[in-house]
């Protein structure tokens, strides 16, 4: 079995999905394979960053830009501008 297959199974396990492989087999491979061990550490770290960002929600700056853009589009549509009726 190739590392790519183990990494796919590890990714599924991280996502709480069935990995298709016994956990003991995955754990043994990770213990022996430096590349997969490093890949798993990066994937876990990335997952932590994604969960933290999701918990915080969008930044105030992002929300302000979105609100301004939506307001501008609405104003353009109300004036019958080029985007009127286009959705």
C-alpha cells in the first residue's frame, strides 16, 4: 500500500469518517513512516487553525467590506444600472 492511500485514510479519520483501514494499521504506518507522520502533524495543525477560524467567525474588516459591496450593488440595481435584474 502506498503512502497516498494511507494519507487518504488518515484524512478520513481526521474528518470523523470511516477510513477503510483498521486504526492499528494506520497507527503502525505513521509510527514507521516519517513522511506520513509529518503529513499527519501538518493536517492536524491545519484542522486546528480551520476550527479556530470558524469559531471566531469572519473578521470585522471582512464583514465591513461585504456590507459595503452589497450596499453598492443594491444601490446600482435600484438605479437600474448595468447589474439590474442580473442574478
